[in-house]
């Protein structure tokens, strides 16, 4: 059973739907029929073949939120494929918060790639292996984004926290509304072992499945947020001010000790002039 590892600092509003219905909440935006909503809106599938992948996006835009999805990734030989779940704003200086699942050959684990972009600038990658088979069943992947921090969780376990460190000059996404996007596409020029392992198209079509979309968020519409400006209290929610308690911090450290395979904050070869400021302050 998934456990929440967060404690509230104060109550805030929960806005938007907590129950999933893909027909109501998302639209399939590309793939020419390769993305399908099934079971009266309870299930969505994306597929990839040699001609095209597929993708969908939320109908709502958000300025802060807790966005979660249950996903079952492409089984078997998924080398070369990338399945994504991310938040992104439009424009050439965009903000973005990423989950990317990089496929691999049969029997080898997926790589879970995370990144944060602000004003079009990223380079804040952390990568993980998972402690379960993400193709055997559905697992819940959640992005919590509030003014103080971004927390990535897997089945309720935090794997990464990116804090707002604007005070030391680190950019943090807080001004641009974002939509939720998801896609399944081919990236065999880089996704698996740096592009050494290519997609085996004899295994196509590749299919990823989705259910349980949750959006607890400040919805942005017509230039306004559904959360009152400066709101710090409300009836039911706490995500707008959540932080990690000591148990959650220890759980995250356990994940990072045992399952993190890349951390930009320790890549001194990549940053010969010195690590980014947020790495030194963490």
C-alpha cells in the first residue's frame, strides 16, 4: 500500500478533480489513432510503431499542483522507446518538470530520468533504476509542485526534491502555468545505452497504459488562478505547502543511495568550473 510521506505546514485549497476520467480531463493530441481512451474513460493506452508514437495532454493548465498518474510501461524489449509524464509551459523559454522512462532490452531495468527546466534552461538531471518491474503492473508517479519545492514520488516514496533556491540565484519554475503531457515515442538515437541499442521494430506495436489520473491543483484559466492569491489555508488540502518530514527524507536518502545512477550535482567532469550553486547549498 502506498504511504504518504508528507506533512503540511498549513492547509491550502485543493482545486480540480481527484477522481480520474480521461474523457473529461485529457485530450489525445497526436498519434493518428494510436492513443485510445477505453473503459468509459478509466483507461488510456498509447502505442508506438515504426510510423509514429502518440501522446495526450491535460485540458487544464496549472500554476502549482500535485499531479499523479498510474502507469504500466512497455513490457519486454523496450529498447529505444521513451515513455513520458511531465508538466510544461509553452514558448521558447519554457518551464518543465520531467519523468522520462527510458526503455531497455528484455530483462534489463528501465532508467527513470528526471529533470527540471526554468526559462528553457535544464541540465538538472537525476536518473534512477526502480526497485520493481514497472511493466508487470500499474505504479503511481507523482509530481508535487508548490512555491517552495518540487517533489518527485514513486508509489508515495519520494525519490527527488528540488527546492526553490532563488535566494542564491538558482532559477525555479513559479510564474508560468503548465499542462500535464504524456507520450510514447522512439528515441533510439540516445535512449538506450546512449543510442548503441536500437529499437527492435519486430516487437511493435509497443504499448503503455494509464489510469488513475489525479489533479489536485491551482487551475489557471483566463489569466487567473483558481487558488486565491496568497492563500495559506483552506478546507481540505495541504499540497500547496507540503514538505518532507524526517521519515520521508530518510526514505528518499535510501532510494538515492541504492537506486540513483546519475546525479548532476556530483558530476565534476561536466562542471569543471564548479558545481551549480544549488548543489553546494543542498
